[in-house]
C-alpha cells in the first residue's frame, strides 16, 4: 500500500460535482531554545547554581544543560511513510452542519454593582464611580435608624434590613422577605464569557466498484487514523507527545468554494463501521461497504475578524493547491 501519496474516493468521475478535501499539515513547532522561555528559565537556573549548593545545585545545572542542548534533537525527522503533506479528496456529503456559538453567563450586580453601572453610563469620572460604589456598600443610616425606631414599616427600612441580613442570616432574610413581600433585586445581567471552539463531523459511505477502489478505501482509513494520533518524543521514556497534524478542510461544488471557512482543525475522532447493512465480502476479502465518520475541532475560537475575512475569499478555487490531487 503506497501511503506517501494523495487519496481519492470515488476514483472514477460519477458526475457528482461536490468535493471535500482534507490536507494534513504538520506545524513546525519551536523547540525551547527558540523561545523566550528558555532564556528566562536558563538565567534563573544559572543564578540558582551559584545560590545553592550540593545536590540542588547539580540538579539546576543539569536542567540548564538539558534546555540548551538536548532540546535541539528531540524533534527528529519522522519516518518516510509519515509524510506530513498528504491529502484526501472525497465526495461532498449531505447535511453539512456549521454551529457557531458564543458563551454567556449570568452575573448579579446587586445594589453596589448597579450603582457603579449607573455612574459609568452617566459618564462619571473614576472618582465619582468609586464614590457611588462606596456610598452603596452599607445601608443608609437613616433607614437603619427608622427600622429600629418604627419597625419595618417603610420600604427603605425593609430594604435596609434585608441588606443587613443578606450576608449574616439567610433564615432572618427569608423571614423578612416572606413577611414584607419584598426581596432584594439581584440586578441580573448577561456577560460575555468567551467564544466556543467549533466542532465538525463528516460521514461518508464508501462502496467500492472495483478492487482498486476497495484498496483506496483501506488507504483512506489508514491515512486518517495515522494523522489523528500524536507521535512520541522518541526518547526511551516517551515522556512527551508531539501534536498531530492539523487539517485544512475545503469544500467545493463544480470547482467553486461552498459553505463557510473552517480554520485548521485537529482530527479528534475516527469512527469506522464495516458492512453496516450486510456481512458480505468481495472475492479479494475486502468489505463491500465502509462507513467513515470524522470529527474535527478547530485549533482556536473564531472572532469577528475571521468572519469578515471570509468575504475576501469567495474567489477561492480548487486550483490553489487544495484541489483534487
């Protein structure tokens, strides 16, 4: 089986013009001596050698030498069969799903936060905002005095009592709320927490029409499984894992780009089902059908700049190097 090549299914043109390409790209990550981290840690280790003695000094010196020397050879070349610039071109599946999501959560401003928000929206200076906040940290003294002298008759006294008991006694707070019919307004707001990283799933049913296509399907499955897994560092302890390849995913119909862009993505799951409808084999021992499901996760979260940039890529065609190989 020739693995250092591009893959394609179906092999023959069946008239369907939809194509999707998966090109594996191995990023050239930096070693520690190529980063600022090495300089910072190395200087600290060198200083530590002069500040301490005995076994600790020897350990620091060994760590410093490891950072400066051994790191240069940890990312040696991969075996030839693991060519990191391969591509699979498959038919464009149906039911493509793109789910963009932004993460929000609730936050309770309370009286203090609401006071600060009002001051900020009114264009107050930093000192004025601080004054608004500190002025609302404690209940109004007059309201507290009224609560003691006249009971919880006025709404101001009731609110003051609730604020006093809010952090001290939930039981007393509950008694006041149920008796007066008043509860503190949490001033709840939605706040942005982050952007969700998108995930994609593509499913293919591959039924070979020839022995050549049956072998091609086997090679495609092998290709995706190889590119999904990380490699080890190569030392005796195999203490580190190298990041696997990322995939550039492009979709076309009649040689024109369709759907939205997908950032370089890691392959997170390969699910293969053989002969899902019947347990039958070809004469050469190959399966009659193979169902392949691929799950990808983008390398990072999108921003508005990424969405706007898509409008400048509508002229993207399969002739730019990501087409059928």
